[in-house]
């Protein structure tokens, strides 16, 4: 089975715990859990049913939001909070008449936004981008745009600025080639702007990617086809929260013969990076002035990694949210997460890495084979196999000092967080102790500790009886209130019934009056 690279997500919590979501060969959602030291802990399955597509994000409360389209067309919304999953069905999609793909979920303050492509099977040349959003009260739906995707459809790109407005970039077929369009959703008036052409109509375009940095500048990077090679292009729009914001000129970021494709934008503190791929080599071009100038394209920094994969990334880590801006990353995942161009995961030393490889081989010999997800890039013909075999050797776990209970990794990290919170609680207890000492002075000073405890226990018993008494009275009042409420409902029904009968009687009286008037008039006419 071929799985789009867009169906792999990494989510990091504020405590540095990481979840890696992906599909297995049966299109069932799984997720791997990594601790704050970037070590694989366990693997779980979200549901047993296969899905068409899914997307994941995280909010400021460390709640993980996942939306999926099931094989029978159910749009299901999941929330993971405090180690528990809950879900509900939002809608039933007509998968017999339409195809749905490129699912995206955005968490924007109190609103959840879901976007996806919808294509009617009777006319596959045209597709729409659908938008659904709600805030636990109202659900609103709209169509963002309708366009011709062309033969090779690129996933649209979305990003949110500091004013909570959504920005969208998509590729559409225009006259004789593919062009890039940009539009914006204003949350204050709940409207999407019209699509704005931002590319050169003479060139054919592909692989667009968009990023909003921490200074509200919008950056766009994409490929154009020149002499049968992929050239790297760049454009930006500064201060997008201003109505006077304008697009820059299009810049060349690569040589014509470089042939690097699928570019990704990353903001690493004050540096802007463009990572692009050619087979197993990732090139890096940088800018230190927010995209005004770029490092020499003839000498880019190169990373060589076996079977790099493209991952969606969402984080609630406070440091990362301040220092980085990133939505997609290149990397590789086995028993650790390795990311190119951003130091957001702990690197392992050579000794540990060698030990992991050894243990991984041992596990493969003794454990049953487990399905491995296949990764497929939707705009290229490369297909990759990701190896994610869990470390399960008792000797290895014992050397880590965590015993056989793999949940202890997570517990150790939670204890550290708890210790940081316990100091204020101890202070409160000290204050409460002082308060008790002051109140105890009002008691009989001649009482010994045993008598004092007996007296306090007697007072506590009396208070408990009083509370039980009031609770019993409260229950009785609630019962009477329910009876009165039922009587009130029955009276309302009778009143409605009597009003209906009264109206019917009025209609009959009017009809009789009209008939009698007609009879009287006829009698009068006889005597004229």
C-alpha cells in the first residue's frame, strides 16, 4: 500500500513528550510515544477501522486534536487529554459521489478549523477546498475556492498569523500551465478573500510551501520547471497583518541544473532556512535578514540521510514556539527521531546509537514481524520504507535503570514537573499549620492531646450530621421541584389545548354569523 507523506505527523507537548502518528499497511492509525530524551517507549493503535485521511494538531492545554475520514465516510474528531482518547462523529461524507483528500486541522484560540479537498467523481477535473469551523457552539461551513488542480495535484498549504487569520496557498491549472494562488480568511468577518495569482504565468510551477515567521512575514518557496529541471524560487510578503503589505519580486534560490525539489521553509531563531530534496541528499540554503538575501546557491549545506521522509510538525513546547516557526520537516524515525535543519530533538551519542542498532537486530530475531508503513511522496515516484521496531530487550531496559515497566520513563519526567509545582503547595500547608496553631489557642489549654483529638472528632461528627441533614433537605426540595416542573409542563399543554379549542369555536361562530347574515339578507330581498 502506498501512503502519502502528508499522513505522517509529529506532535510535541509542553513537557517534551512526542507522539508520532502514521498509517500501517491497512490504513489504520498508529502512534509511537517518545519520552523527553527522544527515546522510543511504546506503540499504540488509535482505532481498528481503516481511514481515508487524517490530520493532527495540539492546543495550548496539551490536548491533541485528531480528525479523520473513515472508510465509510465518517468525519470523526478525536481528542487526547490526560492519557485518554475521546471522539465524536461530526458529519457523514458522501464518499460514493466525492473523493476527499489533503485533510488539515488548525486549532486557533477557541476555534477548530478543518479544511480538505473535495472532488466530484463525475467531474474529476475540478476540485474545491472546503472549510468547516466551530467553537463548541456553532458549526459553520463554506467553500474556499473552486479550481482545476491539473494532472498532478499538490497539497494546498495553510498557516495562521498572530491575528488568528488563516492564509492559504494552492496550485491550480491556468490556461497552459500550473500557477500559484493565495487567499486569506478573516476571522472577524468570517470571509475568504478571492484567489490572488502570485506566480509568473510564463513558468510552470509545483511543490509550493508557505511559512509565517514570528514577525508576521509570509514566505513562499516553490519549484519551476526550466530545461526539464526543477529550479528553486522564493517570494515573501512582509507584515501581513497590515493592509499595506505587498509581495516582493520572485527570487532564484538555485542553479538551473541543481534539480532540487519539494522545498520546505523553517525559521530557526533569527535564521530562515529552505530545505529541498534530491534522492537521499537534503540541501540547505539560509537567510539571516528575513529573506532579503540568501546564502550562495552554488554552495548549499548538504545533509545525507537514508530515505528521508517529509513530516508535518506541531508543538506546544514554549521554547520552540518562541524560537522556531515550522510546519513541515525532513527527517527519519526509528527508535529515535532525527530531524534535519532544526535541533528540536535530543541527539544520541555514538555508543548509544551503536547499542540501539544491536538491540534492534536482536529484537527482529526473537519477535514476530510487525507491519511497517510505506511512505510515498505524492508528487514523485520515490517510495520509502520506515523501520520502527521497538526496543524490548530486558537487558537493555535494565541498563537504563527503568526495569521492565516501560511506563516508568514517562513517570520519571512527570515527577520532575510535579516537584516544580509542589513547593507552592508546601508553602500553603505551612500557612494552614500556622492558622491551626492560632485557632488552637482558643481551645481549653488544660486539655491533653488525646482529649483535644476527641473534642475535635466530636465537632467533626456533629458537622457531618448537619451536612447530611442539609443534603437530605436539598434532595427533598429537588424532588418537589421536579414534581412542580412536571405539573407546570402539563398545565402548559392544557393551556395550549384550550387555546386551540377557543380558536376553533371562534371560527365556527364567525361562519354561523356569516351564514345568518346571508339568510336575513335573502328574506329582506323577498319583501322588496
